[in-house]
C-alpha cells in the first residue's frame, strides 16, 4: 500500500479565511505537531519543509538535482530541477501560491510522491522548457538523522533545522532538450534529504543586526555511494575552525534504523585551488568503534551550481514571491566559466570520485557529491575576509 502525498491537481482552496476556519486536507492525516491545524507551523515566518534530490550516472557525466520547498507562513510552494551534462547546466524553476494546502506536493509539472515512506519516492517533471523526468528513488539503507542544526546570529535565530539523509538508486527516464537518457538502478545512484524547521527564506529581513556581524558560514556535506555501502559526513565550522554541527556514518546496504555505523573523530583535510575557495582535493580521516582508522579521499571532476535549484539564487531564492499565479523560468549556465567569488556561485556540489580505505587493507571506489559553502573567515584555511581566496 502506498502513501501518496501528491493528492492530485485540486482546485485552489481559496484565500486564507478569517478566524479559526483554516482546515486543509492535511488535517485528515495523523501528523499534527501542535494543537493548531496543519496549515500553521508555530509562529516563525521562516518555517519551511523541503525535499532535496540528486542523482548521477556511473561516470558522473550526467548529474541532476531537484528541490521542492513549502513555506506555510509565506503561503508559497516552489521547486526547481537542474541537469548538468557536457559542462552545461540547465535549470527550470517553478513557483505558485500554496493556498494553505501543504499536502498538494506539486508545482506546475513538478511533483513528488511518497510511494513507501522512508524508502521509495517518485520524482516527476512533465516536460517543461525542454526538461522532463520520471524517476523513482529507492533507499539503500534506513535514512540517517543528522544532529539538530541550531545557530543564532546574536539574538536572532538563523537556523533551527532537522534533516534526514538517504543514499539510494534511481530508475526511470530523464530527457533534456530532446535527448532521452535511460536511468538504471544498476548504475545510477544519488542522495535525497528531507529537512524542516527555520532558516532564512523569502525576502531578507530589512532590520539590521545590532551590533552588525560579518557573514561567516563554513559547510561541507559529502553523501557518497560505494558499491556495498553509503558514507555520510558533514560539518559546520565557526571562524576558528570549531565544529558546531558534525556527524560521520557508514550504512551498509539494507541496514535498518539501529544498524548504522557511527564514526568518531572526523577531520577533513582540504587542498584548495590556488586563489579560490574551491576544493581541489579532500581527505577525510575517521575512526570506527574499535579504533580502526578509515580515510575517504575526494577528487572533484565537475561543478554543479546550487543556485540552479534556488539556493542563493538572486531572483529565485527559496520562498521568494513570484506572483499570485504559477511562474516558470528556465536558465542555463556553464559553471566552470562563472566567477567562483560571486556570492550566488559560492554554494556548489562538486561531483567527486571517492576512495574509501579501511582496516586490513580493504578499499573501494565510489562517487558522490562534495557540497561546499565557504563564506567569511576560517582560520584553518587561512581565510581572513568574506571572500579572500586560498594562498
């Protein structure tokens, strides 16, 4: 039996009603977290609920990513899909009023359907501006729950987020500008995540912080697929290099909720391309529960701009108002030709070859995404200003 979130293309529920009359389709499901209807999510206007996906061919030559965000208190739902192939990235953005119905997980031709919770998800884009896909993601193991992200800027909440992440295999078809690509679960892998909570969305707050704080954010996320296991590592550093959120996990194929292998003492050594903040190579050092050393080496060979699915996009930023009707936009980029230090180009996923070396000489080759967002000072890297490059 499948549990379907995409409830069909229901007519809009109308404008927000006065008083307490705010029941929506979501109230039929046992998913409430507060005494209020599902239409409300606490009191913070920056509350969001998001799906994220990426996937790649075994050689990494074709890479795609997609995201859908629901912003209950902005009454907006938006989504984007982007395909990187032959060094060119092609994106389509979608946005519409939410009409308070959080269970209607579609925007124009873009939809997400839960086939089997925590295991199988269908991602579909009916052909729009030359891009179409119909893909099913199946998790390789139970999702991991990352530690809760809570970060303030002075007295103001910047992030208060929970996220689950899962590696998996893709099956279906992808079409870009008339070229159709078969996506086989025998060789296509990727990652999905679900996150929810509070983070900056929509229009920027015009009220300045007192005292003002210079921007600083140092973020690495490396979900990686190996032949018989998945590896997950992430870290947020402050300006001194102190980690304020991190976790490293191995998940063997088929692992259940209690079978994940948590790794200790994670530390990432990065070599940067001179004059930039882009990772040239990376090596992650870890220990398992028996004290055995593990390393994972990363070698990037492609660059995917996260602005292509709305992250940091100057006009299509997540939750941004695009009018009271469906809005669709296509954009195309050549990531390697775009200035790395432009703020909208800082957030990337580098498609990376990976090599895991464990105890007793065991090793394996894999592929994954090395996500990075480096802004502001970071003492271990020698970064002293907002956007100075590596020596």
